[in-house]
């Protein structure tokens, strides 16, 4: 009575997919934007240029 390697791999893969699905299901739907970046200098220069017109 031996267990084939493919069966073990399949069970591990199924557990991994179930774990990812579970984490996705309980994840926060709208996380706060903690990495809100400031506008780049080229963006600011472009905005200044467009506002002067």
C-alpha cells in the first residue's frame, strides 16, 4: 500500500488553493490608501504649465 507522489502533490496543491481562496474571502474589501504618493515633479510642472495657459 503505497501513496503515489502525484497524489501527495495534488493534495498539497488543493490545500494551497483553498488557503488562498479563504484568505481572499476574508480580506478587507476596501483597504485604506496608506501609500498615497505625492505628485511627481514632472506632474506638477505639467499642471503649472497647463494652468498658465
